[in-house]
């Protein structure tokens, strides 16, 4: 008699009651937090400290983040996901919480075939209206983004109206079809990770366009229970204060004062002023003084002549290697970041550039040219090329 046959007989002989007594596996609670990437730097209601305070309320045993596993293993992230590399990952690391990457991207060859372009890396020069254009928010509603906005029926309807509607022209439907396939695989990777934590809570941080489709897929899996983020409540002012970090304050100030947002989109000036005042109380470094000067320029409390003099004085005494606390730069060989044509400049170099901007306003073309030449001498050939491409559009003709 074979061993397999004997085991089969034993199983058949097992009382039905014994089988029925086996308790069902506890469900993993999954919290899908839909986000707007990097909007944490624009809205006080959506600031980084609110995210950390919310994470502390959820107390997940694992966090799933929107990046594909292969890129994540190399320490590579989307350049525009402040909520991942500057909030979720440090929060998880400080608490020993495991992180699971779950994004998926089509191979570059497939992107070229379907759309005629590849998403990564960015082009040598970023152009308005093109992929990898500098991130800006044009709608003033972004200044007041509610933390749980992704649960709104109206927001979700807007998303469904795009990804559930088959267009009449099928030949141009690649982006929608790719989005649905990508989101489906995101959900599968989240499910694979969440299955390892029965009876516990897993937090998923993902762009809000993906939230409903991910939830629809996971909701059909009996292993999981979906929990609305809003059920944990909005963190109070005291919780937010405890989670406020100096590096976030610098990121907020830099984004609103030096990036394209400062020239092409709305800014919450009272909030930015309070942020900068708080930084100044902790020490008026050259970086803080440069940001203060830029605030004076943008709010009209400093004349171009006074600003130019301050910038030139800052350029003389700023340390040669002093960098901004946050600049959003992923590739140090470039001169730009995802929000700022000149994001990879040091504090001293940025002071030269801003002085040139103010002299250009005053009609001092020779002095502006001198400052530009001094700045270019410290850059690589690639960076000088990019600086030249951005100069006219983002500096000479801009405030």
C-alpha cells in the first residue's frame, strides 16, 4: 500500500467536525491612501507633517510604495514623489517597518512603440507641455487640497470617466490601456505583499488616479478588508506640530520661492512667510537669507536694486560647496530638477543667478552678462548647455 494512498484514507476518515473547527484566516486590513505627488510642498493642509501624523494613526506593519521593485532595489525613485522618498520611506525606516514596492512600467521599447517616446530618463532640456516638464500646479484649489480628497465621489467619477470609457479612436488608446494594465499589476503586487500580514494593517501610498481601480481589484479577494483612510480621522494640530521637520520646511520654502511654481502658479504666501520665519528663528544661514531675499522680490517688498546687492553679497560669502537642504535633484550631472530649471546650483551659484535676474530687470545687461559668465565658469559643458537653454525663458524674461 503506497504512502499517498494511506494519507488519503486518513483524510477521508477525518471527522467533518474537525475540519469545520479550523478557524478562518484573519483578513489583512489594507488602507489605500491616494495622493497627489509632491503637493505636500504647496498646501499647508497637505504638508509632510500631516502625512507622518496620519501614518502614526494607522500604525501599519508594512508600507507599500509606488515604485517598481527593480528600480527600488537600486535606490531609484520617481523624481516627483516627495511623499515616498522624503516621507514614507524615512518614516518606515525609523520604525523598522518593512517597505514593499509595487509599481510596474512597460519596457522602454514598448513605450516607444505605443507612444513614440520613453518616459525615462528626462530629455536634455525640459519643455513646457511635454513629458518631464517642470512640475507646477496651476489651479488654486491645489493650495487647499483636503488630505482625504481621493475618497470623494466627484474625484473618483472624474477618474472613472477617463479610464472606464473606451474612446472612439482605438489607435490612440495606448495611454489608457497601459494605465489599466499598470494599475492591475500594481494591485497584484499589493495583494502579494499584503497576503503576508494576515490580521494586520498594511498601508498603500499611491497616486490617486490608481486608487479606485486598485481597490476594486483587491475588494474581490477574500483575504483582504479595505479600510478607508478617513476612518482614522484627520490628525490634529498638535500631532502635526510634533511631526514637523526642518528639512520639510526648507523643501516647502525652496519649492515655492525658487521653482517654476513661484513664477507660473499660485503660492500660499502667508504660509511660506511663516515657514521662512520659523527657519530664520533657528538660524539665518546663507540659504535662509537667499530665500528671504527671494520672498521679498516675489512679494514686492524689495526693489530689484536692493535684491541684486543682497544676492551679490551672499554670493561672495556663501561657502563654495554649500548646497540647499532640499533641491529635488535626482541627476547631479544636470543643472535642473523636476521643479526648477536651476535646481542643481549651490547656494552661492544660485545667488549669482538671482543677481543676474535682478540686473536684467534694471536693464543692466553688461552686469547680468558678467554674472552669467562667472556662473558658467563653475559648470560642466552639459550644465552650461542646459543653463543657456533655460536662461531666456526662465530667467531673463521671468520675475
